[in-house]
C-alpha cells in the first residue's frame, strides 16, 4: 500500500471514529410540579416589602422587558429606600456591586453580571435614597386575554 493510500485510509477511519463518538443528547425531563416548601422569611424581607408597598401606594410601578423576560419594577424613596441602602452596606463591597454615577453611590443586592436588567439596587446622593426592586412576572404580564 502506498503512503498516500495509507494516509487516506487512516483519515477515513479517524473521520468515521469522530462521527460515531458523539455523545447522545441529554434526555428531556418532564417538569416537576411539586410545590416548593417555603421557609420563614428572613429579617431583611421587610426591606423589600416596605419598598414595594410604598411604590404601589405612590404609584411608582413600571414594566421592564427584554428578550421575552417581563419584569415589574417598583421604585421607592425616602425612609424605606434609605433603610434598604444602609442594609446593603453591611454586606460589604465584596458581596455586592457598588458604583458611583452622577454624584450618587449605587449598591446592588448581588454582583452585576452584565447590566442592571433584573437587578435590585439602591442609590444615595442628592435628593435622597432611591431603590429599584424588580419582580419577574413572566409572559403572563403582557399576554393577550
């Protein structure tokens, strides 16, 4: 057998081997409709409920939407926002995202991965404290009746 012919046979075997070694796709699992057991709400829950309650009362409620994700945004100010902002400082800058803009200091409830879409955060500066709390409402929010 010539070198070129042997090389061609080897390439065919390697190619065939590569085609047959692809793993099977993972099985599609059926959804589990078992209710998740709740636990007692931690003390910081009141920071969210106070902010949301004020936003509903004012009203300072809006919609945010991107790529099929529908959110309800609640904006609170004054005392509820100030308490929330101060509580975020307790976690330290390593646990949350902290940044400065327009003379204000912002603190998010988690590290910002991409941008502020879907992120709860508060700021403090001129005009007092402000918090943005979002609730993922799903497609129900804008679905036609």
